[in-house]
C-alpha cells in the first residue's frame, strides 16, 4: 500500500531519508520541503569554500559524479518531489497534515502525511550586542552567506577580520581568512580555552600556539561587547572589555541551537535546551513523526545523558535509520561517542568520548595517560610527534575518551576512529592495549601509539607510574619556591640539558643522562622529589622504576615529556 511521506528540511538528514526510502519503497509518495533555494549541500565544507580549497559553491552541492543536487535532480534522478522556498508553518497531528507557505508568493497549502520527518536543522546563535545587525557582520547560517563572504574577500573589500567564537567553525574560518587570503585575523573566545568542552586545556593550548604561529591573533576569556558602526551602517570594529579591534568583516561563530519551534508548537517533547527528543528508532513523542539531524537530542554512549552533536556525518546516518523504520525495517540509533576532528593550518586536533575535565564532573574516578610517540615508525623519514591522551575510569578501567594533536595527516583520524569504535562498546584499558592496528612503517609503529597510550594508562591505574599534572608542573616552573623540595631530573643528552642547568642551577635542574643512571644514581642529591623529564616520557618511567627499586621513590614523571611542553606557550623553553 502506498504511503505519503513528508520530510521537512532538505540539507543532510532529509535527503538521506528520502533517497534511502525511495530504494526501500519505490511506490511511496515522498515530498521534501525546504525554505531555502539551495538544498542538499555539505555545510561542513563552507569554511573550505571560503578559503578557496573548494573552488565553487556548486561542488558542495554536487554528487561524487559531479551532478548538482537541486530540486530537478531529486525529481528526475530520485523520484522525490521537492518544494523549495517553502516554509512549514504548522503541524496538525490529529489530521496528519502540514501547513506550508511559499516564501515568495505567500500561497499556503496543506500536505497530508502518513509519516512525517523533521529535519529542521540548527540556527546560529547571534550575540545580543549593539551593532549585531550592521553590514559586514555574518553568521555561518547557510550557503548564501558563505557566497557573500567569499565575494567580498575576492573583491578586495576585506583586509581585517574578527571571528567571535573559538569553536571548530570559528577556528576554520580564521584559518580560511589567513591562509589563502592573507587577511589580518583575530579570534575571540569567551571561555578560558579554545574548543571548550571538546578537548582538555593543554590540547587547546597547543592548538592556540600553532594558530598564533600562523598569524592569527587569539584572545581567550574575551568576547565582543559592541560592534562599531562606521557611520554608514557598516561594521568597522569590535569592542571587547580589554581592547578595540579594527574589522571590515565580523563572523559570529558562537554556536548553534536546534530548530525545534515547529516541534514545540505541535506539542512534541523537546529537551529544555531545545533538542527534539527521540527514541532509538528516532521517533518523536508522536510515533508517526520522526526527527533527525541537527534538531534532535542524542544520547551519549559514555554518560547516558542527552547531548547535542550537530554534525553532517551523524545526520546522514540518522537519516538512514529513519528511512529504515518508516519502511518497516527495524533499525536503532543507540547514541554517539561524540567524535570530532578538524584541521588548522598544518596541524590536526581530534577527540572522541569525553574529556578528563568532563569525566571528573560526571563523577567518574577519572584519570588520564598523556603520551607523545611518533605517528609512524621512528625510523621512517617523515615521522612526527603525535600527542595522545587516553581518559579512563580507575575503578572500572573503562576508557572514556581519547584526544589527539599532531601533523595534518592520516595518523590522528585512524587512532581516534579506532578508539570511537572501542569506546562505543565499553572498551577497557586492556582492550585498547590489545587493539589490532594495521602495521607498516609508513603508517604506524610496531607498537601502535594507541596501544602505547593504553600501556601507560595501565601503569597509572595499577599505581606503577606516578606523574605530576601539567598545570602543577608549569606553576612550579613559574615559582620554584612553591615546592622547595622539588627538582628536575633531566635524563636527556647533556647538550640538551646544559642550558637549563645553567639557567636554573644544578640544585634545581639536575642533569644525569638516561644511559648513566644505573652507574651514577648515587650522585643524586638526597631530600629531593625529582620531576623526571625526557622528550616523550618513556625513558622517564624506566628511570622511575629503577629509582623505586633502589629505594628512592620520591619521584614524579612529566607526562608526555618536553614534546608536550614545547607545544605550549611557555616562555622558559630554551631548546
């Protein structure tokens, strides 16, 4: 029996549902409604279109075989009726019909449905500050705005830009302006760090340093209080509590909110923060109405809580789940780990699961293993350091998250993707230690970096390894009188250690090379708690084990070694 399916929203989840459903139920009548004229585009690619990496906006709307996904494409190739420039005004759940209005003509009509899908997406949050409506102030709301931004830049109308918001979109836009176009760009973030809630502070700090090295001015704990009018209705500057910045272009990238007004008006259950509530079949509180994409609340597989993850990748998977269930093919969307990855100039940063800070807030007995191994075999010509942090629960040994920072290549995505799969299944430290990864020197080490991180986590969890937290160590380096009995034990080559010994004195910075510890440990001054440092932390652990065996157990390891410290903004690094 034929059914009428109405899908509201035609960017990501909606088109996926329509196309999958057409393959499952060729005889059904499927209609997509969208208030925009541009549909089915890769919104996550907007910063790369602005930067010029994607040469034309049509590429964001094209299939892999270079056909633009417009209304005609869906009608002719997919057999799906599309109503663009049409806004859904109200849902009559009792009569099972949707009131829609043509944006241009104002003509209204009712669309009857047997099953309805809401794929209404998200809307950008706009700061309620003076000047927010000035010409030259943009949110990254849709492809039209991206086209206008790039047009202004390519015409030479922009020499200074301010990006408000240090999340992924804000950082990607800052890179886009700076890298190709050479625009003087400033990035503002109200939180103490970039990428708040996505990564822990030291990963954000490594990213911030790289952005600054590439010419982006970054100010955290700071946001706009006013946008300045040039007297002709155009933005010419940004005021914060600390400074005034000149700007020809301002991007507000301070987050997005679910578009759930239609659902709320229809009496569907919605989370307090706006996400439409759905079950694992992605049905709303009305079984005849489904929802997917950036408008819904999803379940964290780590905490079990409702969270918000507006990602095109999730929207597409959710869209397929909706189609399956509409067609009578039971399918479940169990939740998300919260995987994230982005590039910033020559670096890549990624995470899956939850951060150490979030794990503590959730009540886990949380700890972390911070490592800095090579991203492939150490002898391979283009190997580079990758910083990994495995977050785990000491009581259950369950892994709660993985974060990574390194070069812009394949190494980080491979580890984070593998971790996401294990975390979703409740993987433990031991599972990560035994995880089988494909090996060849151009791709990994014989002991993969994710396995090595698990080994460190195991040593910490079993109290075989004692470490000092980075923030505590950095605080001591700023004021060595705070821990008068501490001293650094530098086990690197004497030439690497010598400048620090000269700067801080042999009493505070003790140099004793790794290969000589066994023969010369008796020379170590008594009454000191040693912070053992090397480049990566591996040799430091071996030395700690040896000193423990010798009855000299007053030692802590600097996790990740100076590979981590050198990627932070610290002014005492000499090498």
